[in-house]
C-alpha cells in the first residue's frame, strides 16, 4: 500500500492503490513514482487502482518527468503471476517529445501515432 500524504483527497485515493513502496508514494498530493541510479526498477512496475471497477471516464493528468519515460495504463489487466505488472492501453510520456501524447498497447505489439497525426 502506498504511504498517503497529508492531503485528505489524495489520502483517500492512495488508500485504494497498490504499488511497490520503494518506487511509489504520495508527495504534495500527487501519486509519485521514482527510480534512481541507486534504486532502479528491474522492469515495469505499476501503481494499481484497487478501488473497484470504473465507468467510462475522461483522463486528465499533469505530469513531470525528469529524464527517461513513463506512462499511464488504462483499461488494463494484471499480468498473471507478476506482481505490479499490467498490460493493455498506455498513454505514454517522456522527458522529450517523441512519445508524449502517443498511445501504445502491450501484448501483441501495437503503436498509435501522437495525437493529431496519421500513421
């Protein structure tokens, strides 16, 4: 379970998530994932929503990336026998401008171009 911060709304949301605490926390009311040279992730590791099924939704997010890349999985599934690993659709983001605003789907390789661009 993530360690909630002092913001009551982030505390409620964080209490319904599950992620490896050496990478995931709540800082200043934001869910934060961090790896470093001294604390690298051996592979993909996700913070997973455990608050139940969700209806249709519109995803809005602000993010800050310092080096490397990240993403937000949505409409995903947990990969069997792999803790904190999911597959499915992902909104990609990075420190540069190559993949931010693109979407990918894990599993059978698929890639969609950035928003507003054709393949």
